C-alpha cells in the first residue's frame, strides 16, 4: 500500500512538469498610448535596466505592437510579399518562448534562464526581456527582405517603449550559433538580431 501511495505522490509532484508551460497572454490593449510624434521625439536607446519584471498586460501589448495581427491575416508591420518570415522569441527569466500572435500565447521552447545567452553585453542577463528575431528563409522572398522586415518590428518595439516609459536597445551582438542551437532551429532559419526591453535604471 505504501508503494502505491508513493507512486501517486511522485506522479502528483511531477505532473506540473508534464503539463504544457505555455502562457496565455491577456488580450492586448489596442488603443491609447502616446501620440506618434511625441513617441518619435522620445525614442532612444537605453542600456541600463532596473530589476523589475514586465507585467503580462504590458508584455501582451508590447508583443502585439511588435508583431501582432491588426487584420485577419496581416500584421502591424509590413513584410515583403506578405511572407511574414520573421519568428519572434521572448527570452524571460523563466524560459524561452515563441510568440504565437494568432493565439496570443507564448509557447515554451526551452525552460530556464537563457537571458545571458542572448548577448555578450553585461546588461542582457539582468534585463527582464530579450527579444530574438529569427528569419525563416523558407518563407522569405530573400535574405535582404527578411533583414528589412526585421527592422520594421524592432522599430515598433522602440516606439512602444518610448510611449510606455520602457527602455530598449536593439543588438547585433548575439551569439547566433549558440542561440541557433538552443532554439533547435533548422538550417533554413537564421538568428538576425536581439532586442533588450525593460524599465530604465
């Protein structure tokens, strides 16, 4: 009898590990914010971050502003021939998540704190969020187009951060080979950039 109790106890303890660790985000707020010209005037690069987490509502708003859908099959940013070839990953303290914009969910790809793996700069390991932009070249109309499309997303993040009082910096300094391995990407996927987001120190 004690063996059965032990097995049941063990199952209950490990059950959360077997469950999906995906995160359903709250519906993004698509109104309000700072006027565009004011946001442009405040847009800046910041490399010092406070030890403060980004709330789920702000994260949902940020990801939608970066790469969400504003029509049935069209994003808030343009892409060459509407290929939508960029995949967006959110690297948080808890793990690495793929942003599923249609479902408004974060899909867990790797559990654990990989923030330091998104770049060699001192601040990346302590910032609450590092975005990683990955081009799926099977969907792209070309490598140059994928790079341009990635830039649109990054600029939307800059403008959202300016509007919401967040700090951000886009970074080419990322261990692309290392992140490629962590994300288990295919030969036709390429890590392009990372972008750190948080509250200014």
